[in-house]
C-alpha cells in the first residue's frame, strides 16, 4: 500500500514536498515514481527513481523537481520548487518493476497540488 501526502495550495514560485510512504520495505522495489493528472488531461510521468538511485524527469519539471528515496523510512519524496500554475494536478505515486509499466504498478491514492498565479 502506498500513501501519498504533502499536497496543498501554494502560490507560483513556492515549494512543496510530496511524500509517498509504503507499508512494506521498498528496498527490493525496482522503481518508484510520481505521475500527475491535471483536469481534463492524461496522466503523465513526472519523475522516477530506481533502487540504484538513477533518476528520470519529464522535461517540464527538470531542474525544478527532485525525487529521492529513503529506504530506511520506506518513503519516496518529490521536492517541488519554483512551482507554476501548470503544475496544478493530482499527483500519484507508484511502485513497481518500471515506472513506465503503469498497468502492473502499485498506485497511491493521489494528492492534490494547486498552484495559484
């Protein structure tokens, strides 16, 4: 089970940190990451991290967002800086063999991020 938290309402330029806490150890989970879905749009990949620490980001967040994982706390984080109104969406965390294999992955319940201009 994945529990996402940390969303909220902020102004453009501000920061938020999302957390995704797993109920089991994440040491053996190959990949964890974050997707987001804005109203009326398809769900898109935001960032991912492997159990080896390799990260990947969408072009729209590169340089502003940082994904990290704390295996001791079974938690993955998404530090979001310089937020823009276009970042407004429901953010979902996932865990699985690959961040691109959405059908086989485990998903968290989502947390709303709203950025006002």
